[in-house]
C-alpha cells in the first residue's frame, strides 16, 4: 500500500513540475516577438465594444475558425479590459492548462 502511495505522490510531483515548467516557458516567451497577424485579427474580432452579431459575422467571414475561442476571448476582454496583452495572458493560461490533458 505504501508503494502505491509513493508512486501516486511521485506522479503528482512530476505533474506539478511539468505544469510549472510549462508556465515558465510560456511566460518568458510571452512578449518575445511582436504581434502576429492572427493575434491582431483575434484582437479586432473579439472587440467587446461591438455587438455579438457583428463579431460573429466578422469571425465567419474573415477567420473561418471555430467561434467559441472568440466568444470566450470577447468576454475575457469585457472583464479584464480590451488590450492585446490580455489576450496573450489568456492564451498562456489556456496553454498551461492544456498540459494536464497529457495525463
């Protein structure tokens, strides 16, 4: 029984270490490059100052991508402010949380 508990603790520590390492890599490279065109389009299409119908029309005509990302980003911008860095932080958090899907 003690062997199983030690194995679970080792896996948990390894998971926390990988998440922390992923966070560090994402955070330190967050502002390494200028904004890419897809980031600029995401910023413009998820503008909280335009209504939902206009956002959906822009997303369907320009991006041709799933709408859920832009809707979540739109509400993140409404809550935390419409700034490009806010979108980058949101992507960083989603990326770090995606590490848990590996396990």
